[in-house]
């Protein structure tokens, strides 16, 4: 029994909790525009203020890449330094994550507008289903893109191409990533205050954990690490 309650294990556990908390707070700080939108306008008003909401999401890709990079360090348990890890993740991915993120946000904006238009005008359900599926595909592809950006030094066109291919050819990983997003969003609606401090870091941790073997496989294919 003592081996489970020794001071070293307790300190390690506390360090992990501190790491998760700090990464999440840094992600929240990076996404202040989104936080202000939720506080002053409200998440229920997204459809009404969709262009503004999309603009508020621009820092999201950078924060996810930095969080993925930090979670990779945590899983490897290798020289953990929360601020150094997070800001190195930003430095490594800032321009590419921003550019690719804007491409995805434009697609999300177009598809969301189409969904709203179809719903308001009671147009064909099959068309609505197509736009929803396409939107889900774009969001899931973006996760793969940010994982690849945080891990490898690859050209932007290759990032986009590989992300679409992975989303199609690795359905188990795709569904698992989607489940992480949906489940964390659902829990956040139930416990917003508690989840506020961990939603970014826990999402990033579980998504990286799910994809770590596939990323290791890609690493063996001689892709250059960041």
C-alpha cells in the first residue's frame, strides 16, 4: 500500500495536474477573443454573429498546436517545463497553423452559412445532411492537420493532403477524435466552471494519446520532427 502513497508519486501526480492546469490557462489566455464572445454575446448567438465568431476562432489553431506539442512532452515525460513547452509549440507552428487554420475557418464559415440557409428556407433534408457531413469532415480533418503541424516539419500543401487522406483512411482514429470533441463539449455544458480549467489540455491529451502510435509510424517514415 505504501508504494501507492509515497511522496514521490504524490508529487508527480501534483506536477501533472499543475501542467494540465497551466496549459489550459495559457490556451484560454490565447483565446481571449473567444472568451469575450461567450461572456458578452453568448454561445447561443453564434448563428446571428457567425462572422464575428469565426474571427474570434483565429487563435484556436495555434493554441491547439501548442497544446498538442506540450501533451507530447508530457506523455514522453521528458524535461517538462510548462511555459517553455507551450511557447516553443507556438513558435514552431505559429505561421503554418494560422494559415491552415484560416483555410479551415473559411470552409467552416461557408458550410455553416449553407446549413443556416437550408434550415431557414426548409430546403431538402438530403442537402442539409450533405453540408453537416462535410462540415464534420472539415473539423475532423483540421484535428489531423494540427497534430501533423505540432509534430512534423511538412509543407502546407502536404499537411492538407495528408489530413484529408488520414480522415478517410483511418476511420477508427477519426471517430475517436470526434468522440473526444463531442464528449468534452457535452461535459463542458454540464460542468462549465470545472471544465473551463481543463477542457483544452484534456482534449489535447486524449487526442494525442489516441494518435500517438500512428504518429510514431509516420515518424518511422522519416518525417522530420519539430
